[in-house]
């Protein structure tokens, strides 16, 4: 199966939320409680998500 995403950033939820559980199963980094997670990135824009520190940043080409 081809991987479609590299990380998950959610505006709401906690450590036992469904999204974080699925991310854990697929082995991708995930962060919950990200302010404006849906509006922070444009389609196709790259970012970096650190699931251990909870840091999410945009990458500029």
C-alpha cells in the first residue's frame, strides 16, 4: 500500500484519540492540539512534525 501522508496534525483530541491511535499503527508522527491545524498549510505544502516534542513547523522551499 502506498503511503499518502507523512504525519498527522489535529486541532482537537488527546493522547487516546482515534487519529493518534491510527497514526501510531501506521508509524507516522502525530500531534494533537495544534492551533489552526486545518488552515496552517496549503495543499502540497511541506512541513515537519515532531510527535515527541509536539512541534509542528512549515518548511519553505
